[in-house]
C-alpha cells in the first residue's frame, strides 16, 4: 500500500516519510566561523615561514593557498549538503570510494608519487607544492561504512556478534593501511577512538568497549616500541624537562608560547615564537599561536566553539529521520571533536605528538577539505526530518 504524502516537500527516505527543509543555519554559521578563524591564524602563524627560501619570499603564500582550499571546501560542503543520506551510504558509492581510497593509501607507500615525511608515508605529491593526504578522506568513507553496518536492524540472521565482526573487519583493513603501509599512528588512534565511540552509541556494553580499548592501547604501545623513532618521541614526552636540548625543546617551546599569552594575549600577529622556536606553527602548533596571541581567553573560547560544534552535530543527529543518518552524524561529531581535543592536548603537552591537525583551523588542503566535507554531510542530515516531528 502506497504511503500518502500530503506535504509538497515530503518524500520517502528508506521507507520513512520525511520533509526536506533548509540546512541547519546555526551549524553552518559555526563551521564558517571556524574556517574564518583558521584563515586569519594561518596567515598570522605562517608569514614568517613563507618568507624563507624553502617556500618563496611572498608572505601571503600560505594565505592564498588556504583561501583556495576554503573555496573548494565550500563548494564541496554545499554539494554534499544537497545529496541525500541514502546516496552517501549506497553500496556503489561506498564500494567505489573505499576501493579508490585504499588504492591511494597504498600508492602513498609504493607509488611513483609517494612522499614520505617525518617517517610517515601518508602523502601523494601530485606536482611541485601540491600534495594530498588520502587518509583524511578515507576516514569519512570509513565513518559512512560504520554507519551502514551499525544501522542495520538486529535479527536472527544478523546478530550483534555479526555486527561486531563486520566492524572489526573494516577497522582491521583500515588499520593495516594506516599502521603498516603509512606508519601513521596519530590517524590510527583517531579511527580507533571513533570506532569505539560508535560501538558504545550502538549499545555495546561499556565493559566490552573498555576491553577493546585496552587491547587497542596495548597494540599501540607494542607498535610504538617497534620503532626507535616513535618510542623516542614517547620518552621525550615523559621526560621533556631532561631532554630540553633534544626533542624536549619543542615541547617546552609550545608551553612557553602559551605562557607568554597570559590571560588576554599579546595581540593578533604579535607572538614572537612563530619566527623560529615554535615547531610547525601553522599546522600542528597553530593552537599555541592562538593561545599566545589571544591568551587563555582566546584558547578557551576556541575550545568552547569546538564543543558547541560537536554538541550541535549530536543534536542534528538526534533529529535524524533514519538510523543510518543518526550514526553518520554521531560518527562525524565524535571525529571532529576528538581530533580537535587531541590536537589541543598535544599543544598543551598533555599527550605525545600525534601529527593530527586542528579541524578547520590548521593549514592544509586535505585537512580543511575533509573537515568541510564532513560538515556538508551533517548539513545533509539536517535537511531531512520525520513528518511527525515537523512543527
């Protein structure tokens, strides 16, 4: 029997009558505000580096590129906002995207355009000065795949054990590509954290999730110990005061940059540490520049904005019309919030260096594009609401 749809804006989404509305304006404004903050501080943190011979002599080198990435990201975000959640998790889209993503990650290690940096083989150099990090985009595909697996109803033929097995298989494939091909421990930790969070949201017991987290932590420690360089990074973090002349100098410098900012900061563009002592001021350590120039008030304000973003994402997911969209929104909310938290924890020397960027803020085309694409998916979810919830 056909479902009668009285409203002209009504449609069916996975058999559920829904209405198509405009995107969530609050979420869109939060995202664009973060992007603008990122552009401002990418310029503030990068113009000293841009004047070195390595990148040319133009102080606006990184600013122009970040503006171009933001423009591309805006187009991608708008396009994804008007693609239905059903299309994003269809078998064809997930299959092709997963295959292409894994192929790109393999080429990062063995392909002719592979570009290994700081011991990690996670970049493809397309031309001079143009690189992409495929794992930034594959992690979105992975979240969509998890949402498809977790949203399937449980019955006699598809039990929670079957569901856990499929999730473990997807995670295993992704971790093999990340750990053993790309040697990217930071992204691996993020993916594991998102997976465990989504399992808990699905209803798996806290004891099981904690046990899986303990096993994952043990594997991470063993993997770190297998590489002298990775283990040295952990030892430096644990004994930064006694290694100030070695790697601990950079950790101490990050804390010093934040300390100089005080409560209200030194003023926009006035942090002296970005001229040399601070490592990667426009990427990994950009939060230190923000803390140095806007002070504790600015740093806490940015952290609250990310909390607001994550909270709004969960609110949109809670109102989702279908279970798949609910898990998609939750996964993206956890990913953006957890990645921001890890980056800020590194900047405050609370955890060892991971190499993860600050979403929407740090310089980098792959990071900014993937973050804005994730926001576009959330905006797509916000457009569809069940008819009975419409006010």
